[in-house]
């Protein structure tokens, strides 16, 4: 959430920069500033009312002391009227603040100056592409057919147990999945991230804190009786560890990682692009999160991008790095990089990671602040997160790119975790 101070001081630039997202927020920004003016005016009235009520209360005491009971009684009636007025102004202020917050929740983060214009993922900017494209044998298969051939992933069984988008991993498929999880976590630990095992359900405050609510409410599974949400990513519980926390500048950087299943409704998903592992309702992911000093978050984003890039390089998958355009940028992000790996049998690029800098946008919602040494004033921290990595499409690319007539080879870096080098 943008701060009122930022909006009021940068109105024209803010409206212009938000147009990169292909939406004109002029009306909303004006509503916010008008509502804030109303809030300030009501606060002044309330403060004056309280001041007058306090003065009358003091006057009543003096009147009683001097034996002026009649005048004291009249003053008490005035005090009662001020109390009623104070109550009404309090209620009015509460309503205005609620309406103001609802308006603030409608405004997304400001795109970074490097975010290109564009309407969809087709307009994302490719920064580089690396890795050797595999040459498959004549009878190569897409991963959903390989899964059936080697009995390692059962999509039909998952459909029977739960529904579409909930596959069952079996035998060496389950072992390979676990190997990827262990490999990604081990690499995160080497990079200095502290591993966390968070809850898979979060409350409404946590959803609002990181921006999933109200923006992505329709994409989240909800346990309605308890008003809890299944996490769409470990970013939500990890970042909310620091909700309503005041840190010291010496605490930075805070680096967290977690493996969790993730749950997304993905309403409206259908067709060939969602076959097999391409788009699931439940999937495994390793997340990396950093809470950082504002002066270092730009460099930190580059470091996180390099971390993810090295993971893909170690798996020896062909990949490309993209900078997201305004139309594809998430509501909460100011700058996002995506990694895509090439899936040979499908002959298409598959997104496997997004790494984002949110600057103060999440921190303002979370009330995540810090103090410089010797300074009593608090500042908003910066938050960043990235997938390192999401497993389904990585697994799809591995199965397809590493297939041979003899079976599916296991990348060398994973063999220490699988205990085998071939699925046959």
C-alpha cells in the first residue's frame, strides 16, 4: 500500500507512472486525496471538541468549589452536549478512515522506471537466454505421457481423489520431487537463508499484509468456517512473521526460505496450456524472502536473481530471463524478473520463477518498520521475494529434456539426493 505522504507529494508523477500498468488511476487518486482532506478536517473538529470538553470539565470543578451549583449544572449540560458531539465525530472519523483505507487498497505499487510498457506477457522484455537446447530422439514424448509410461505421476488418480490439478507423484517420481526440494533448500541454506516451516493456512490480516487480499481473493482457497486461507505461496507466512514489528537497522538483511505446498484456484484455466504439470491447483515450491534496508534492496534483487539463475544452470536447463512489462506486473511489485525454462517436447517456454522487489508497499500494509542506530524515528523496510524454485514446470522440463530411448536421465546435481541416475 502506498503511503498518503507519497501520494500527496507525488500525485502527478504517480498517476503518469501507473499508466504503465494500462490503467488510469486519476479518479482513485483524487478520491484518496479528497477523503484524506475530509479525514484531516474531521480530526481537527474532534480535537477542538475534546479541548472544549476538557475546558468545561475544569470549569465545572471551579464552579462547585465556589458554591455556584446552578452555573455548574448548566456547564454539565454543555459538557454532555460536547460528549455527544465527540462521539458522533469519532464515529464519523472511523467511517472516513475505513473508506480511505478501502481506496488505498485499490492502488497498486508504482512500477520501477525500468519497467517497460506493455499489455501482457507477450510484451515482457527478454534480457538474455542461455543454455544448450536439447535434441530429442524421434519418439520423444511430452511429460504427461512420460509420467504415464514410467508410472511416476498419476493425473487420473489425483482427479479421482480430489480433482483436476492435484496430481499424485509415485515411486521415482515422488523421489525426484523430494530430491528437487532438498536440492533447492540446501542451496538456499548455503546462501545464508534461514529455513522456516510455516503454517499452510493464514488469517485475513496476513493476506492483506502481503497484498493477496483483496486483489487475489478469488484465486485463494478459503476455509470459510474459520475464515482462513490456504497459502498461494510461502511468501505470505514468511513475510508476515514481521507484521507489526520494529527492527533495528543492524538486523538487516533478514533472509528466510521455506518449502511448502502452494494452493491456487486458477479460475478459468483450461486448454492445452494447462496439460500435465503446466498449471496445477496444488504444487510444491521453495520460496526465498528478504527484508532489507531501503538503500540495499536494489542490489539485493540482483543477488536474488543470480541465486535463481545458478539453480537453473546447475540443472543444465536452457532458460531465458525476462523483465516484466507494466501489464504483466503483479499488483504489489515495483519490479519483477521472470525465469522461463525451455520444455523441449512441448517446444515452449515455461515460467518457473518470479523475483520481485516490493519496496515499502508490503511493509506499509504490514507496519514493518525499522530504526537507524541512535534514531527514534521509524522508517518502512523493503521486502523482496522469489521462487527458488517452483517445482511443477521444472519437473516437466527435466522429464522432457532429459528423456532418452533408454529412460529419463537424472541431472548429476540431483543424483546425490535421488540415489539413482535413471528413470526406466
